C-alpha cells in the first residue's frame, strides 16, 4: 500500500445487517472505543479490517489514537526478527494500561508465535490471539467484557477461514479480499505456516457474493489475497480452480480491476497468463517471489522449483500480448550463500528485468528449519549484498519506467499530495503515476494520463482531457 497519500478513510463502507444477538451485544458496548495498530503484510492489514468489523458490530467505536481507546489491539508481524521486536517495544509504551483501564490485546503472527509467554513479558496484555483463531474473537471479547483477566486464542488446527458480517475497509478505492488463508508449503526460512496455520480456501460462492457487495457499495477494484493465492481450491461442490475464480470475479458487472497476490511459482500456470491476456479487467501485474537465483539455495529454502523452471514461467508472462509487469521478493544472505550464489541472484535480476523487487536480509526465525543451519552470513555481508542488489534494481526500474515516457495509460486515482497539488493514481500494472489537474476531485476516478517523466518508483503524467 502506498503510504504517500491523504485518502479520506472509510468513505465507502460495505453495509451488513446486524443479527438481533449482535444488536444486544452492540448496545452493551456503546460508548466504548477501540484502536488497532497493524504491522506487516497486506494480509494483516486486511485482517485488521475484519477485526474492526467484529468490534463495530459489538458497538465499539473506532478511534485514530491509542490514547483515546478503551481497547488497544496490535496486529503483529513476525516474518523477520526486527518486525517482531518492534511489537515488544510498542507494548512497552502501554505498561500502565491496567491503571488506565485500557485493555491491550496482541493479535496476529507474534501472538501465535510467542503464545502465552507474551503475558510474562508484558503482564499488562489481556488478550493473545493468532489469526487462525479469529473466529473465536466474539467469544474472547465476551470473556474480556465479563471481566476475565486474560483470554487466549492459539489453536492452529482449523479448517475455517475468518469472515465477518461487516468488514471495516480502510481503503475506499481498492478492496482487499481474502480467498485463501494459511500455507501448506514449508519454506525453510518462513514462519507463516507456523503462525497462520494450514492452507484453507473460501467457497467461490462466498467470494463472489462479497465481490458483488463490494461493487454495490462503490468499489471497482478488488485485490484477492492469500499467502499462496494461486493455490486456491474451491472447497464447495462447484470446485472452481483459481483461474475460474479469477474470471468469475472479473465478470461481476461493474468490476473494472482485479488483482491478486501473492503467487507461488510452483502453482503458477500458463492459464493465469492466458486469462490476463483475454480479460481486460484482470490487471497487468504479477507478483512472483523468486527468493534466490541459485538452485542450491532454492533447494535449501525448500522452494520446490529450480531457477530454470522459474524462468520458464517468466517467459510465459513476457510472451503475453499484454505488457504484464512483474515484481518479486528476494532474500539475500541465506545461510551458506556464497558470493557465486549471490551472483546467480544478480544474474537472474538481469535476465528478468523486474518492475519492482522487495529484497530482504535473511533473518533466522523460531520454528523454522533454516534457523539452525550452519554458515550464517555476517550481518555486514548481508547488508552489502542487499545494497548491491537494491542499487542495480533501482537502475533497472529507472530504465524500465523511462521506456514508458510518451505512452498513455489509464490511472485509477487513489490519493492526493496536497503540498505538491498532485493527484496520485495507479496504472493497471500497479505503477504509481502522479499528475496535476485542474479538476476539483478525482479520487476514485479513472483518468487517461500521458507519461512525461519517470523515476525508479513512480511516473509523472499529464492529465489528458
Ligand atoms: N528472512 C528474511 N526474509 C523473509 N521473508 C520471509 N521469511 C523471511 C526471513 N526469515 C521474505 C520472503 C517473503 C516475504 C514476504 O518476506 O521474501 O516472500
Ligand atoms: Fe512462507 Fe513459503 Fe508459505 Fe510463502 S510459500 S508463506 S514463503 S512458507
């Protein structure tokens, strides 16, 4: 998500009926307020929107600052050590919560990973709940509201996904929608299978119903979410494949842009590219994490594909009729990664010419099989490799973006830089385009723009009348 914009929050809230039971709980809580702070990925951001929906249905009011809130939730990330540490630093700010009559809750991946030990480290915390247990949130809230000191939701053996009657969406332009939760891969560096549990898909009927409701409430763009979104398997008798679901979502009348993230290379099929080629509403962008360009490291990572297999999938994408942009995730400094193996990642960068790369220094995580692997790479060396990779990728992005100068694109406007008097929008390929316009309010509108300038991370355009 772009952090650069001033969007009015929640101007398009999907409506959902409250059941009589929910209504009585709601009136009991009227006047009470909550605040949620979210760390980490898009899945977490969207989980927070769903948690907010549960709280709103119970009568709580959402506030923008922890100071004013009766209930303060931290939705946490533990993908790398730094992210997990940040949460404990933040929790430290709330050590007086009990005296102030505030309820502090830890949700998400750190909650699942650290479990009840969080109560020891931060005894003022009163709720610990991992994402696989969010279904139990109403029950846990009942406990807190009845005065229970501590409540926990840490079960991982679930076959359910987390859905709410109302989801309080923060982004009024792009609606996020989970289609699959958890992960059945076992990448050796990754905590996700441990923190989010096994893979489970939502029924296609439920997904399509939600998409129709989103269109009814004004959305024209949706982003389907999952840790391995393209592993989707409809659990209902309809048995839709991922591509069938994509096409069905794109066909919902009024839906203009459909995105999906994150794809796993192993489940990435030619049909996905063909679907994008044949369906304008499917966006021109694929995020396909590679992690490393070295076969030996890929094996150590348990990524289940080779460099050549990955590159052949990139070839499918590059030979599409539409100019599909490609982004990726890369980890540098995995245990034992030699200089030559890092050079293979650099050569992969040259071959693919990505439109964007999220690159990370390897961080050992609890409950992962890579944690105790020998030959850890020193921190300074990881930083050196990261800097080399990022600097080369920056050049690639400048060149790729400059190539677009003079071309025309449709941008969906999702923000405004008040200081620069510019609107910010996204192309179907997910590039940011900033442009000036005499129009008073373009938020949520599709605008034709001609590209006049290009940097590594954004384009500058002229608004065509
Ligand atoms: N260390 C560094 N990066 C990691 N990622 C996942 N686990 C780790 C780890 N232990 C990165 C991967 C993944 C992205 C979401 O985070 O690149 O695709
Ligand atoms: Fe983690 Fe691998 Fe699953 Fe992605 S596919 S969430 S990197 S285990």
